[in-house]
């Protein structure tokens, strides 16, 4: 199994979505073509998707820089990657 030290930064801002109640899997590696959700692209790496539950329909800001300390939610860490 290869070890990727850092995830791919997909964007330097979060994606804001209205999610319905359910179970979701957030892409932690940055390689998914279905951002911000996992599509299995992490296979062969040490990355695993982050499972999270939404109990009612609500607006969420999901991290796309992949460096948040509150995965899968944006915590503002992306500001350190801005030019």
C-alpha cells in the first residue's frame, strides 16, 4: 500500500451544500472525481473516507482543501493556502 503524505487540495474554499438526512462519505484524499464525496479513488493509499451523518436537511460547508481539523466540515484552514 502506498503512503500519500498529504491530500490533494481540491479548492481553497469550502463547498456549501444543502444535504438531506442520511449517511455520507467525505473524500479525505482529494482524488475523487465526485468531490466532496468519496468515489473509491483512495484505494491503494492510506487514506480512508470520513463517514458522517446528517440527521435533518441542512446547509453544510464541506472542506475541499482536505486539511481541516473538523473533517468533513470546513474550519477555515484553507486560508493558509491562499496566494
